[in-house]
């Protein structure tokens, strides 16, 4: 009897079940988004967008490269830590500012692109775009908050707040070693692409998926308090 095959099949079935539950939650948040509920507007929009984001992630299989499996699991862990953090400190109203900070840094990066192109690709004579619209948007973001928007706490800070440091220190750090170039990448002393390793990592991601279902359910139930 191939116990790894049985284990993999069981995990894939769980992924299907949890994915279906997230699809149902996405539909629920979508309905709420069309009804007046200003008190929990941030939770509703966040639940809608996060559930959509999870559903768009490519589901891993045992035939995938281990990097694809790690990326899937890492994204799920990051979402899970953020949801647990926001539920713990009840700061969903900060989401707009966090999003504006990310947008600010994106726009700021566009300005640096010109300098980078001039240094690295001067021989291409890349024409510079008119950045007046982006500059105006940055000014509007500053005006909206009176300063540069506040940045979301680091993943480590949030993991510590929600008592997820063990998982952070294991899977988050391990996936960083796998996904980013570092001396560990050159080590090559472990066969992470073996089925037994990959099935274990998929199973771990499936556990994150299960907890994400519970987190989204908690968010949804919260919005019903005054409905």
C-alpha cells in the first residue's frame, strides 16, 4: 500500500473542501458588500478581496516543483498571520492607510526606475515617462493622512502578536531560504523535491487553508453583529 499516495489524495480532497468553503464565504462577503453596513465596511471589503485572492492562487499538486509549493504555502501563511493580527487588535480601520502606504511605495518606486534605467540600461535610451500624474497622486496620499501613511507591521511583529512565532521561525524562514538566493540555495544536501517532502509541505499549506476558513468565518460573523 502506497501510504504517501493515500496521504496526498487525502490532502487534495481537503484542499477542495476548504476551497469550496472559501468560495461560499466570498459569495457571502459579496452580498454584504452590496448592503449598507458602514460599521463593518473595512471587514467586508477585506474579506471579499482576501477570499478572492486565495481563490486565485494556483493549487499545488505533488507534480509541481517544490518552489511552487513553498510559494503557495508562504502566501497562505502570510494571509493567515495578517487576518489573525487584525482580528486580535481589531484594527481593520487601518487597512485604508496600510493600502495607501503600499501604493505610496509603489509610486515612489516608479520614480526610482528612471534613475535605475539610466544607470543600468543607458544604452537602450529608454524614454522617460511624464510622471506628473503619479506625483499628484503621491501628494494626495500625503494630504489625506497629513504625512506618509503608516506602514503595516512586519510579518515577524504580527506573528509575535498572534503567537505564531514558531510557525514563522520554521516555515516562513525556511520558505525564504528556498525562494530567495542565499548560500543555503547552493548547499543541495536535502532533496526537497522528493514526494515525501513535497507532500508534507502541501499538507502544511492545507492546514493554513483550514485556519483561513475559520478566520474568514470569524470576520463574517463579526459583520452580522448589527445586521
